[in-house]
C-alpha cells in the first residue's frame, strides 16, 4: 500500500528571497517566533465558532477569534496569524481576497485583480521563483490564490493595499506561502497539510450499471476503472454483469484534520458477487519480487496470461464464428471479436509480448499484432492511430496503450476487431480458458494471509459482514451480505 505522510508547519524551512526596498530588518529569530506564534493560536482559531459573518463574498476579515472559511486548510489558517503578527507595531485590520487564474491570465494579473500592487505582486512571485517553488510559465487556469492585504498602506488608490501574505493552492495536500517581513522582504515556503489515511468501503446492488451504482455510493471514476481492471481477466462487463449483482470496493483515502476527504488512493479490496462470477481480490505486494497485484483468498492472482477484453466501456457487436460479411456479403469465418466504441477509445495490449507488426494491413486498416509466450498471438484492427512508441520489435506490457479505436480499412463504423491465435490457429477469445497468473505458496502465502486478515478486519470495522471462512461462499473470497 502506498505510504502517505504529512509534514507539519514547524518542520518546513523558510527560503529567503530577493530584497525589496524598505529600511527595517527583522532577524531570523523574530521570523521564527512569528511563525510559532501562529502555531500557538491555531487551536484557538480551529475551535472557535462562526459568528457575525457580515463580510462580502471573497472578502474575509482575518482575526484570531474567527473560524476559517470552509475552503481554507489548517496551514493557511495558521499563516493568517503569521501575516498579522507584527512584533513592533499593533495589529492593523487586514483583508483576505481569493480568486482563480482565468484563461489568458498571468498570475501577476490575478494578484493585482485581488488588490495587490504591481510591485508587491512582482516581489511575491520572485520570492516563489527564487525558492524554486513555482514556475509562472507552467500554471494552468483554475489555480487558486489568496492575498492578505493591509488596506491604505499604499498611495495607489483604494483598490490596492500593502501585500503581507500570499497563499497559492497547487494541490489538495499542499500550498505555497509567501510572507512579508518588516523590512519588506518576501519569504516563500511550501506547506504540507497534515493528513491521515482513512480507508473507505462502498457496497451496493447493481440496478442499471456498476458505474452508476458505485458513483451513487461516493466512489470516483478512478475506483470504478480500477475495479474493472481487476476483474478484466475474468468477466466481460458488457455481457456478464446484470441487475441484482452485488459488489464491494474498499479503497484508500486521505483526510485532513477536519476529516474532509482530500485525495483517494488505491483499491485495497474488490469483490463481485454476481450471476457470472463470485470472487474477491486483496491488494498485496509479495516481498520476493515487489510487484503489487490482486490475489483471491487462496493466493491466486487476478492477473491472467491475457486480458479477456482489451478495451474498456465497449459493446460487443460481433462474435467469433461464421457470419455474412457486412461489406462483401459473403459468408465466412469471422476470426475475431468486435467491440463497438467511440473513435479514440484506448486499446490495451492483452498481455506481455513483442510487437510483430504495426502498420496498415489491407482490410484491417491500421493494425497491430503482438507475439506472446507459448505460441499465443493477439491482433487489433481498424485503429484510428497507434499508441505512443508502438512499432515493430517494441516490447509491450499487459495494459499498455497500443492504439485507439477507429474505422480504418474495411469497416462500417468505429470498433476494435480483436483476434487471438494459438500456434497460428484463430480461437474464440471470449471462451478461451486462459492460463492463470501467479499462485502464492510457502512464505509468500503466509505473508499474504496475514495481510488478508488485516484487510478483512478493516472491512469488518467498516460494516462488512464476513463469515468465519472469510467469505459467504466458496468463490467470493470475503463476501458481504
């Protein structure tokens, strides 16, 4: 499982930037004291309630007895106090304004729109550049920034104030901070939010589709994709998943100090209890090779020699077997399986192997053929284009993108024509009994069993009902009822 670590504000070094004109100088000790002062009042700020919120939208009066806006993270609240903690003079009223980078904007445009003067915006951004924390040329629309100003300190008009703090929100788990010292210099640092792992479990009955059922329970697109990839070797989701089938997904999340979800991670456990298949898989990294995979409760890998369907979200439009060709009108053997999908849908290598051909091939249009071990070959036809770097002689791994759905060659519409050969003979990919992947044994099986028990305990804590054997039947591998 991927390790997650946060970093507290007290452990973050401050990087001093270029000097900008004012005459006073604050010592490093004073700056550290100011930072510690902000940390000291954090608990008081965090525990205070919202009262008398009369501020205009996007305008927050930053004071110690005021709860932070809903979208601020803990480290930004601490920094509001650092900005307003003047060791030499009484605290002045401050104003915080937030905004997002718009298409065509520079970040300097954004800061000036929020009330900073051109000189202050330049100074703050140079501090970030000097600390190698931000490259203004690589920013994208949607970037969030908050400026903290002391109104009336400049003569440039009512719209501008003296910039004393800037927060740039790059990612959900960290922010970039610029603070202004008493001598007018700007200092920049990167702050990581404190986050804790919090596994989440969803379980539901499919009514229309797995995707809709999972999203209705709070899962994201990535969890659904990961779930589908785990079972891609065993089941055709277009034909073999039906209303009434049940599923369970346990996956990693990261939450902030207020238990708000910040980021999702890997699927820890996946189970499908349906008409076509009843099986559950646990995420595990065997210590001997360090390759993470999913294993059922008996230690057998979900991974097989070839994927059953090398494309996601496609509809099976034509089976293997004799049929009338839609263009020529003659009856002949259809040597593959057709999957209808929109143009541009990614096509994956069904297994590890070497590309034998990647070129136009008569009625097949743009065509890729891969040679696998043990006499197996797979072929993919009618592509709109090839995947990155795909060419003859190139080694590919199972799941690599080798091309994209199209309608080149003798084709009536966008689809993937997929063929499997064993020792030169075409076979039906949908009914093929494929060799299984790794089967754990010995010390590796013992290590897996220990991890499986940990995951089952986690599932139980999250509401799953698990029988003594770990599953409701012989196949589910940890059934939930």
